[in-house]
C-alpha cells in the first residue's frame, strides 16, 4: 500500500519510515547498516494492512454495503467497496505516514 502511494505521487526512489524519534536519514542508515530495513518495511506494511482490514467492514456496515446489495446490484456494491478501500487507505496513510 505504501509503495502504491509513493508511485501515485511520482516518487521513484522511496523508503518506508515510522517516526521513533530518530531523524529520517539516521533511521534509514541505521536500518540499512543493521540489515533490518526489509523487516521494518514488512512491519509497517503488516500494520497498515491490519488496520485496513479493521476499518473496511466498519465503513461497509455504516453505509449499507450488505450481502443483499451484493446479490442485487454487484456493480454498485463493487463501486462502494472500492470507495471504502480508498477511504480506509487514506485513513491509514494519515495515521502511519503523515502524523
């Protein structure tokens, strides 16, 4: 998800970070030197996906995207679910990236 966002924004050389009090270049250097960069990126990705998995059902439930709608009008249901996924991803980006 984070890589998709970076690509959408036109970034070609991107790295995933969380703010733990280190400056970003120091964090990157430390992760590369300790060979834990991949592990760090995987943790952030897992946290993001877990959060999206929690948010999506709540959004769908609150807006009435039910199994009945799915059976009745699949195109409308898919449209709603795509909108909820985009909304959930924006929430997670705000929580994990922007803050």
